[in-house]
């Protein structure tokens, strides 16, 4: 890890650390050793004297964790006060979210080290630390949207002894406009400036955004007091131009995901952004890599007790996971660029604010009955509001009670309830091409050979790799075996 707390609880990077001084982990508050890096880069490491149970429950403790991990910023942000935005009857509600007391400090609660937090700008603000116990989880307070929150602890010594660092000035907009993205079922402010975005997100700014990029779908915008609130939906893929727009207008670096996980089973689940609720502990996930797949990938699973498990994934496309106890699990792919996924394993899924109806596709009720349909054209009649992601990379909102005809939809989402993947015309066409390519390779001795352009060869490999063709591995072997010498019909097929 490349950051730590100094003895006076100031964040310091490994590049600026000095050997011989005392440093502490920003998450578990344990002693860290500083290694100046004669062969490796300068870094901090947990002391061997730290108990194993504390090390294993610390989000920053991992042999593979370092500056290359994009998750370190998020885990550190969870140790500080953040803003949360919600929406009730089209009215935006803001809350201050305080970090919970860590498990390692709970024994101290027997000594009655309770105190309260107050905010100078809000006269009736009062949060007792009893509400920060993990069993209570009442760590959010509704507040007006302000530029600055001055938070005061009624007992600073107790705050330090409980490993909390909430008192001080919290200025959420000091670095510019603030993005709120979905994390663990809530839209939470992102204080760090490198971000992966998908689906819905919010932007709160002290200044109006002069020009909205054409690739973003603007759902709503409103002015509340001195602030401008924007509600957007991200496209499924983005251009360099959109990346520049984020940098220039919002001061965020928009990162491209290198892979993503999709739930395959159980069929009955509830999805809100990157948070998925399930009632069955046995689940199957599909891993999709964007671009070349590494030889081995590491899936990190953090259970409700904060214990970390690592699964090594080599060639598997589908990953089977068994969640043993109820609670929230966090999953991410170490050393990769992807979203943090929260799996909420519960006894019963509740569909709040929705009266369940039916969803008819081509006159068949498919709600909760299918996960994937191989259709080119669909006739949709829904008793529930839904979103459709089409082949033209646009989202369409369909109100309940309407009858709609669509060509090549990719995915249908019923927000908070369920989603359905449809195989579009383009993918069906690609599958047919791959099958023809395989037949040619099987009888390649019948055809003259030509030296292929690298663009053609790369396109062939990409189409094969992304296909569901049952002899895909054999075809990839034949392609690698022959290299740029391709049977002539294949060049025409790919073009």
C-alpha cells in the first residue's frame, strides 16, 4: 500500500515518508512499517505483530494490494464523512454518511466511550456514536446541501480512542463538481477523481454545466438553493471525446473498464446499479473481458465479517460462488479496472414502491421465467415501467400499458426488479460467420492460402473470442497454428 497516517493522523504517501517514523493504517489503525524501496517501489506494510484477524479484516491488507489497485481510493473514502443523495417524490434529499466503528474497537464500548457529533452550520444536528455501531447502522443524517460542514466531536479523546476521524471541516466541493454513483444500494459522493461509471449517476455543482455532452442521457436537472443538480445515464461505451468532457467540465478522469461480471443465476434477483440482492446462496457469474484476457485473474470476495477470500480464475468463463451466511458481500477483480459489486444475500427480496405485473414479449409472459432470449425482433407489452438498451446504444423508457415493437434490443431492465438479456441481430449474424469460418478451417487443405492483413486477423480472433460457438477453443487453436496464412474464403467472410 502506498499511503498511511502519520503520528499526527495526516495522510502521507510512500513517496514522502521517512524511514524510522511511526505510521498507521488508515483503515484498521494498526502499525505499519515503511519500506523505502531499494529494489521495489516505496510502500507501507502491516506489522507482523498485528493480530491475524485484524489484518484479514482490513480492506487494505492484501499481498497484491498496491498503487496499481483502483479500489484503494474507495476503501479509504469509506473511512471519512461523505454525502449521499436520494430522491423522494421527485424531491432530492441529501444526507451526511458517517463511517461505522470498526470491529477492533467494539470491545472499548464496554467502557462507555460514547460521545456526540455536532455541526456548526446546523443548530439541531446531533449524532451519538451509539448510532455508529455496526449492529445499529444508523449512521446517516438528513442535512441541507451546503458548501461546508464543520463537524465537532464533544469528546476528541474518545474519538481518537475509537479510531474515528470525522471531526473537522468537510468541504465536499473543494475540488470542483461532485459525482454521486451507486455503491451498496445508495448514490454516494465520490471524493477521488479517477472513476468508473455505468448506468445512472448524479452531478452536483456550484456552477451550471454550460454544455452537456451528446452521448450522455440527461434524465433531470434542477437548481436547489445555490447548487445545480444533474441526473445522467452513461452510454454502454464511451469515446475519447466524452473522457475529455469529464476532465474539462467535471475534473474527473473517466476510466474504461477492462472486464465486468454479470449474474447468470439465480434467476430471481433484485438489481440496483452494482448492488444485487439474492435469496439463494449458490450463484453463477459470467466474466467478460474487454480486449485480451490475462492468463490468470484474481476475484476478491469480502464477506460480511470483513474476511477476504481470493479465487484464482484461469480460463473459466462462468464462476460458481457459494455464499454461506446472510449479509453484504463485496466482489471485485484485483489489479483490474471494473466496478465494485455488492451482493446482498437475504432471506426475502422486497419490491418497494412497485406493484408487480407482467411483461409480455411476443405474447408470452417472460417475467422471472428467462434470463436470455435469442430474438431479432420483439413485441413488448409491459405492466411495469422498464428501460430498453437498444442496438443503437441508446436507452429507451417504456411506460407501463404501452405496446412497443423493437428491432435488436440488447437488454431489458426493470429497475430494482429484474433484467433480461436478448441476443441481437448482429450477434446472431456473427455466430453464423464463425460457424462458416470453422468449416473452412476444417477443410483448409481445399483452399489456396493468402497472407492476411493484421486488421483482418485481429478481427477474426476478436469475433471468435467473443462468440458462444461450441468449438471456439478448437477454432482459436487452428487460427494460432496457421497465423497470417489464411484460407482465401475466410478473408472474404471477415470483410
